[in-house]
C-alpha cells in the first residue's frame, strides 16, 4: 500500500521587496504564496507532531525566504522548495506558487507569478 499526506499553506500574504526594477526594490509590493508539501508519515498515529509536518515550521522557513529581497521569483520558489526537502526528512514533494500582486506593468490588471514542483528521488 502506498500512502502520503499533504499540508497546505494557502493565500499566504507577504509585503516584500522582490523584483528586477529599482522601484520594486525601493517601494516593495504584495505577494501571495500557495504551497503544498507531500510527505509520508512515519505511522498513522497523529497524536504527536513528530509523525507529521509542522506547518508552522514550514511557514517560518517560507517567511525567512520572502523577507530576503530577491530579483526573481523563480529563485525564491526553487530555493524554498529545495530547503523544505532538505530540512524535513518526511517530505517527498513540494509545490509552490508565488504571485506578484499588482506588478509594475503599464495598463496591466491582475497578477503575475511562478510555480515550481520538486520531488525527492
């Protein structure tokens, strides 16, 4: 029998200074992150946090990455997902999407973003 579970961080908002344009690094902008982390529990006794992934710890890792001004969202997505696999041995896959809300594009209404998926071999 194959089994896995996922934890989700949904619509997590950050104000950060990411971007390739000087204005973005000076005034900052709003970002929204969605993430799913797949893991294989050590057993089905979910009375102890050690049998699952602590979403607070995953959030704290994400928040640290989002606080570092970075030119490209691709860098944040790939580094965050890779670190999750490294720091959480139960994790087997990570999906992350990062949207830039109100990007500095003339006459553009909406969001831009990236998504990344990585699986442990």
